C-alpha cells in the first residue's frame, strides 16, 4: 500500500499506518539513515558514550575534534553515589595539522596527562570520524599505555560514519566485555546484574531498593552508578535483567555465551510493567519466600499508588499522546502507561527499535496510529499535527518541535531530573503529563490562533 504521508519517498518503508500491514514486520528499521532526511538519531560515537559515560570511576578521552566531545555529563547527566571522575570530559582536540601528520602522539600525551593528574582504574579511548579516516592505531596506543601504567586502557572504535547509533551501543558493549572478562571464569554467586539503566535521575537506586525489599541481591549495575570493581564481579551473577533492550541485548547475549548467564527483559516504567517485572525476577531467581515478598510488596505499592493515579486519570482520559524515544522497549512501556491513564497513543516512533519491537508496538496501538522508525523533524511535526496529539514524550531534540506547534511535552530522555521508573516514577510521570498537557498556556495559544502555526 502506498504511504502517501511519508515526506521523502525514500522514507516510505520506515513509516507505517497500522492498517498498512498485518503484523508490523513490514517496517524498515535497524538500517542507516536516509541521506538528507535529517535524522533525529545521534551518531555511533554518541551511542557508545551514552552507554559508557555513567561508569562513575572511569575516564573518557574523546580522540577527535573538540566538537565531538561537546556531548558531556553536563548535557546528559547520570547520578553517582560516590565517585565523580566521569563528570569530566577529555579530548585530544585534533586540528588540521594532526589530520595531516596523525594524532597518535597527541593521544599518548593525553593519556599521560590524565595519569599525571588522576589515578583512573580504566580509561576509554573513543575513535571518532576523523580518526577512522586518518587511521591512527588506537589499539597499539592503548596497549602501550596499559603496559606503561598497569591499568586498563580500552579502545572504543566509534567513528560516526561506521553505522548507526546502535553500532555505538555494540562498541560500548564490546568495551564492557573487554573490561569484565576474567582470565578464568569465577564461581557463581546468588544475585542479578541490572543492564541498561543509566541512573539518570536515580532510577537505578529505585530498582535496587525494590530488589532489596524482595530479597534479590544485585551484583553489578551496568552502567548507571557503576564502579569498575563492581563491574568486574558481573560474570558471577546468576541472571541478567535487561531494562534498555536497545542498547543492552547485545551485551546480555555476549554474557550468556561467554559467562553462561541467562537474561530476561524487564521494564520498570508504569505500574503494570514494574509489577510484572518484579514478579518475573522473583520467580526466576528467588525461592518461595522471595515470591511471597514480591507479591506482598507489589500489592502494597499498588494499593498506595493506584488511588493517586486515579486522581490524575480524570484529567488525562481521552487525550492523545505522541511518543518518540530511543529504544523500542521504552516505547512499548510508554504505550502501556498511557493506556493505564486512559489515553490513546496516536503516533509512536523510535531511533533504534527492532522488528520485534515494532511488531509488539503494532499490537498495542489502535488501527489508525502512525508508527515510524528513525524519524526526522518534518515527519514528527507533520504527524503530530495530523493526529491532533495533545502531548509529545521524547528527548531534548524533540522538545522544541512540540513547543513550536503549541503541543505539550514531557522529557523521558537523558536530560530529565525527576525519576520516572518504578511506582514513584509512575506518579511523577502522571504528574508531569498532567501539568504539561493541562497547562492554561495551550488554551491561550489556541485562542490566539497560534496552535500548529
Ligand atoms: S558524526 Fe563523527 S564528527 Fe560528528 S560527532 Fe559523531 S564522531 Fe564526531
């Protein structure tokens, strides 16, 4: 069926109305962005940095022009319970002369400088676009530095042109495997690893607290509020919990193959997903007591939170939501959350969703909903207008698109400051949606004829 709403003909296969194909499998995803479409998706290097930056006692040297290093903790934070070395940014600041004569000496000098001032346990060295072109041998430099200083110096080959943001996730996962793979496999302990929560506003602490309450031990957080020594214990865990499936399924599969750790996908967004996930974890690793504790905790939290959510529900019911987020699993959780609030999702898209994610999304939304992969601003604006969205949930790059159209916005990305995970996060989310969507400003804009200008 011809998709008459796609803005560029080359993008038509990446945009679907639910009625276009039976099972959602038709959508084109996990592919390079179309040239000239001005994708909302960031580059390979950015994908790698998202995953590795939250390791609180790691140091990160961006080998490239200073512009690549502009992605810093200050822009996209994650919280730490102790160390704060990760909040600093280091760059080799490559210039024209380095591009001509090579940047290897500069990189070796940057490592020496970091070592002279700090005492890192691990340094990640990111290769950016220009390094991929001039061919600096960063692996050799990392090896030399490891011999010289006796610490881990790990290359992260992430030139922006070498794939999609998801390629960057893979490069980061390879770097984590490089860091945590021991010479000999250790004895197993009782406990789980949490993969793919980045502790943006303290969510890792919320999840760990829930697990502690039901009697499940956490061996390592990967990578929110992570410490290098804890990460090294990760191979001893009995189960991996994958929260951000887009970035961490690859690592979970690697760990299953190398360390024999099975994994399950979980989500702590919304009452339904949080409750289901806790119960599945209890059944997977706990005994009868753990399962009983989980059931009691879920019951207690539901009794506390649902009456409060019902108060918001009166203001939210019947409204229309648009979603554009990084991963498919988060999009799925958000659709479910909006259903819990009595809202309808009319547009949903992701930067890195997989075929399976889109199949699930298609089953969750109504027939007329628009589903799109790797969207650009023109498409998002056009579809929000067409579908009459009342609110957009997205990240910092989507915020101005919504506001320019006079549509409310809720930040569900790395820039937010309020936790949105777990039962308390669901209350925060409902409160933000309510406050943003029902602000009198939208009425004023409509009256002035400015909505959708
Ligand atoms: S695309 Fe290349 S040059 Fe641009 S930020 Fe990414 S790594 Fe740097």
